[in-house]
C-alpha cells in the first residue's frame, strides 16, 4: 500500500480488531469496558461512581415507622496512564519483491506485539485480589496432576462463592506447564475433546474445569523461581479502557521506505477485588 493511499482511521480500526481478538487477560469476558468512554490523551481519567446498598428491615403492620435512609456514594478513578508506541517500515525494494500486500500482515504483527504488553499489564493486577481470595502457594507435581483441581480450582471456586460472585462467566488463566498437568486430570474437559471439536474455543481457551473457562497464557506472572500465578475471576472484577490514539504514515529521511507509527493508550483498574482469586502454583 503506497503511503499516499494510507488511511489512518482504517488501519487503526484494523489494528484494534486484531488486538482485541488476540488478548487473553484483557480479552472479551475477562474484563469489562463499561467505563471506557472517550480517551483523548495519556492521563485521561474515567470516573466510576458507586452507590451504597440500602438496609433491608422487617415491616410490622400498624407499628413500623419507615424512615428512608440516605445512601452514600463513592467515586473511583480509572486512570488511562499507559502510553505505548510502535513503529515499523517496509523498504521499497522489499515491497516490490514481496508477493501480495505486506501491510495487513505487518499491522497484524504489531497488534500481537502490543497484545503481549497489554496482557502483561493487566495480568500484574492480580495482587489487588482481596486477601481472603489469595490462596497462597500450592504445589502441583507431575505425580499428582489432580492437585490442580482439588487444591486450586475447587478452593478458588469456593472463595468466589463466599464473595457472592456470580458463577456465570468465570475464567481462570494458567501457565502452559500447569495446562500440561491439567491434561492428566480427568476433571479437566479438554477443548479439543468437546462436542464441537473445540471450534467454539478461542483466544487461548483450552478447556473447562469446576465451572471455570480455562485459559492458557505465557504471560502468567512469575514472581519467583518455578512459582507462577494462577488468576481467576469474572468480567466484573477489572475494568479496562483502551484506544489506538494515533496512527501515522511517513517516509523516513534515512531510507527509501514507507513507515507507520502508532500510539496506544490504555488503563485498567480492579473495581471488584472480591471477584478475583489467586494462587501461586509451584512447579515441582
């Protein structure tokens, strides 16, 4: 695609679509975008207002005097404070010799590169899960793959149940090695063996267990040694906001090539820490 035919709005939209299709931690169903709003520049904020829950009392006919209580509101701020850029160029000679248009593939690769950065950022929010939902370190040795279910999946489900988190839409993200352990556990329903042959599974989804949709990601946090973070929750826990703010094409002075650069703005906030649960899975 010649630079004179470059359409920033079109390629920004293409990049966003490719990015959202590849996200795991920040993907559909994993986070909500309820407060995304309009993002113009780094440092913009999305204000989230919540209201207190009213008290339920007992009514006695003829004697109860109803006095309406005044509800309190609270406001939290989701700050769009992550600002990342990407840039690449296609040499005129390479473009001439390449078979087909290389721009769509290049934009797709840019989306995947950005995906890793965004996912790592959202994955790092696991520390904000409420303390009652942090299960601590659990060993899952090769000799006991069922520990994945009995010592991680089930306790995480119970923790979320105790926090009154809806059972619908629950997810769990595990590192690849733990997925390997899960394959040895009969409680794990492998996506490839599902009724539709796995065609309904996308974006890193590898199966289900204990009411959770299980996702596999190389971006599972690794705080130390062979210990990796398993994060679970549902879409109400984290709110995410992002936008490809700018996409520009230009001709670099130092080469004969077409170049594209882009600026991505995003931010995330744990708005329901009780809807997150974590465990440190130890690879032994």
